[in-house]
């Protein structure tokens, strides 16, 4: 990725861990200044301390529209007009029709879809013409997953939201793409498994009772795998790519 040509800093949400942290690390290695957002203050500081470029941190919940708007404004005041935004914050609580509560459903929509909306609003206001936005969704947005009712619904909304917003942003040359990972070795993924070994085995080899085919490439994604795709889509190498939904799941969504 030739991110050194990006004409300004990048906002990354969900930067305290997982895909957000991996993306921040890869961008920083290419010399990109970063504004890092997360509600986990400790993890956010750990990420910032590990980077070599200029960073600005904001502790906030992406579901809080006023807090996100203030965080974007503060980031621009600290680092200058933005070249891009990565919306990587998210939440996942397993649930079926029988046990998904109203609060669970509302929270998934607020964080996953609402958080992306708040970031897209920030991008509309603060990203330079010709910049780029990448929204991290999930392969669950397009492939049904048992036990992930609220999560899948919220991620389907996230992907549709990003592509619709991308139509508006395209008028200013701002590209907007969606990355849809599958099973990735992150804290959120590990929290799903009472037995990590059994959970990973089911993800890799499939689970007929859950209607999962497994991962043809035979490995869980590393957060860096997803980050590399995000950074490509931010970069000038992807200058004619927008409104796309890209699976990054080792073939699990075939």
C-alpha cells in the first residue's frame, strides 16, 4: 500500500483491539497520522503507544452521535483535514429468536449500523475531496448465521447503509467500500467460544447443524489480513473502486 500519498490523517474506530488496532498499525507503518476512537480507554492507549506516527485519541462510544461528531471535530483540530475513515468498531452478542432481547437487538443496531452512520456523517463533513472510507461489516451481512440474529441483521444494515452513503460521497470523489470479514482471530471472536479449540475447529471445518461450510483456505483470518484489505481500499491503488462489498473470509461465503 502506498499510503504515504494519502493527503492527510485517517480516523480509525474500534482501534483498541482486533481489526481496528491491526489497521492502525499498518497505516502507521506507512507513515499515516491517525485519530483513534474506542470506548476502551486502556486498549486505546496501548494502541497509540505502539505507533510511531502522530496520534490523537478519543474515548467514545460510536453509538453516541454527539460524541462521535465531537471526536471527529477534535481529530481535525489536532491533525488537520482527513484523508480517510475506517469504521471498525462493533459488537456481537449471540442470540436466537428465543433469547434475543429487545435491548440486544437495539444495541446491535445502535453500535454496528448506527456507529457506521455516525462515522459516515463525520466523513461527509471532514474528509477531503478524493478521500476514502472503509466500513467493516461481516460476511454475516449476506450469509445467514445461526445464533447471530441481531448481529447479522445489524451488519446487513451496515453494508446497505455504507453503499447508499457512498453514492452521495462519490459526488466529491470520496470512495466508500465495505469489507466483510469472516471468522477472525480477535477478542470478539474468541469471546464467542466457551471452548476455543472446539470453536476454531467448527469454524475451520464446518458445522452441518449450524449450516456452516467451513473455511476452504483452512485457517482463521488474522486481523492483519483484514487490515491489509482495508488499507488497499484506502490507498490510491484503489482509486477507481467504490460501493463494493468485499468478503475477506477465506472462501467461507462461497
